[in-house]
């Protein structure tokens, strides 16, 4: 088993794979009648492909790649709005590098930068704050993007800007939350899901209880998981054991980093700065109720939507997704990336057509990057 | 983009702003420690933390830090994060 060299602890990997195989047999899952496990987090999607876990685990397990890559679920309309803000002459637009290549209707941020907009890739919203301090005559806008893991960073930054009385700093808020899309997927009658591997770094902030509704209301197990390959195998095993035993619970595989109740300081900062939007649009999934956050009126001075009269502040808007792009079907697990007619042809990581091809956390990019190189030896 | 990188807090740099210097894989980077500073801010010095977009999000032990770093290297994320940090510095200087 050459593949096992890849693991930090090949013996442990083999032992876990053997246990997984045994439980899959006990459940009676087969390639024709597989157990469907959704890994929610894009980091997990990347790790699954990087280590070929989809090939190493028995054919009776089918991974469905969830909506947990913030770049991948960013709707076109929001990219267009970014470009619109960034093209204002007084603006320095700051963003995480991941978002640069997401296609918009007219152009991506990358193309807007090439066309002369002052767009800067930063590592942290704190870099954007510092730019605002150093450039008092410019408007510095930070593109706030990400799930609960990232949301505290912009909340703390806005609080800091308020304390300093900075007037030339604002956040274009696109923060989204994990539980609502999971609920939307579970409510979709076409979706067949038997259990979840949950994002550990989200729970590091919010704890494990926001997922209580999954076993309680839908009778499905969820395991909060770390992203090391052994964490993932362990978590898959825990999901399978619950299914075999007829249990449905929230279990914490990543307790060494994830406290049951999350991080109190981060939760308090989020609650102080943000409130849920009535609804927010997800690429491929449409509008989902209370799935996005907006800046509370008390911090309206730091809300780029208010400052520039853009986005949801400008009223409802509809933007069509690109024709021939199957991102929505891939995102809901109804289609494999390779079955999208654009895959590897009109759509590649170098020239992405859909957002799932943009970052290594997107299912299409992960397939493309690792599809040929995945280990082919079956699990023993 | 939701993964953190382990770093060790080496000094408090600006207590009022909750800022401290972290050593991330040999690279020095100022980070905000508000999420982990539950007591006096000096107490974070010497601790290992998972650092995400400039914020120390969770305290971890040294062994966990080493394992996490290895997993990040395997995914190519460690290098990406260090590059993002360098890009952030360049953005401040306007040299991007
Ligand atoms: S291959 Fe491209 S267009 Fe097709 S689903 Fe994936 S990202 Fe969308």
C-alpha cells in the first residue's frame, strides 16, 4: 500500500481504513447503495482529494462536497459590486487573494486591477486598517468574506476602527454562516444525505451546539472534525458508527482545538457588530434565509454597502449565472464535476468559468488538480 | 481559506490594541490576540495559537502546533499563508 506513505502515521491510517471497511460491511453499504457523507468545509474537500481519501475508503462511501468554500459560493452579483466599488477613484479596495479570480459578469477583481483599479491583496483586515491610517485622503474598503472562522476578524477590526474614530475605513460584508445552508440542503427533497463531517475551524469559534438541529430535527449524525487526514478518517468512522448503531448526535472529534461552546470573545464581537440579513444569495443555491450577516446600524459608518449605496442597500437585484455552468448541480451533489460539460475545457483553474474552479477548496478545482494523480489502489 | 496557521506569541507590542508579535514558521508577524487573551494580555506570551487572517483564534499546545503545520504543508497551505502575509506587507507599501 504505497499510498500510506503519504500519511504522517501510515499504521494508524491503515487501521482506521480497516475499521471503516468493517463498519461499511455491517451497514451493508455498497457502490450501488452507498452511504452519502457530506464534508461541509472546503478545507476538508481539499484534504480528501489531496490524500485520495475518496479512493482509499470503500466504494460504499460516497462523499458529497458541501458548500463550505466561501469563495465558491460568492454570487456573481457580489463580485460585480466589488468591482463597482473598486473602480471608484478614491477607493483602495483590499481583499484576500483567494477572491481575486472569481468571475463576475463584467470582470473579476484580477481583471479590474489590471485595468487600473487600486486593488490590494492583504493577509488580514488589520492590513486594511493600517492602510486606512496611512492614507487618510483615500477610502479603504475591505472585502469581508468567509464563514464564522473569519467573521470575528472583521468584527474586531470594525470595533478597532470605531475606537480610533477612523472615517475612511469600511467593510463590504459578505460573511455567511454554516448552519442555514445545511438546513436548506436537508430540506431539499432531492438531496440524499446520511451524515456530515463538520468544519472544525468554524466550531472553534461557535462551538458545537449550533449543529444540534441536525440530529434533533433531521435524525442525521454530524462529527466536528479536524483537517488532518487522520482526523478525517476518524470522523468518517464516527459517522458510520452512528449510522450503524441507529444514533444521531453531534460529536466533537476535534476537541483538542474546539471547545464545546466556542470562543466567547469572538462570539461577543460578532454579536456586537453583525446581525443576520433576512436572506443572502449563494452561488448555485440561491437566496437562503438568515444565511448572511450585515453590519448593525450602530456601525453603519463602517458598512461599505451603506457608504456607497451598493448591494442589498440598493434594493433587490437578480444576476444570471453563466450559461452552461453546472456549479449549482455540483454544489448540491447532483452532478460530479467531471460531468459538467465545461470541466477542463471551458473551465480550468487558470481560466475559471465557475467559482468551484477558483480555489483548491472548490470541488471542481480539487477534482482537476488531483483527479489524475489520485491513488488507485483499493483499500484493503 | 478557513484554516489557521500555528504561531508562537513572543511579545506584546500594543496592549491597548491587543496586538502581539507572533513567530509563524520563522516569520515575524504582528497579530491581534483579543480572541485568546482572557486574562492579563501578558499571559499570552509564550503560548502557541492557531492564527487565522491576523488573529490568534485558539490556544493550542506545541505538539498540536507541529502536527497542524505538517498537515498545512501537505496541503500547500502553509506556503500560501506565508505568501499572503508577504503580500499584505507589500500592500501596505503600495508595491503590489
Ligand atoms: S467545471 Fe466549472 S463551470 Fe462546471 S461546475 Fe465546475 S466550476 Fe462550474
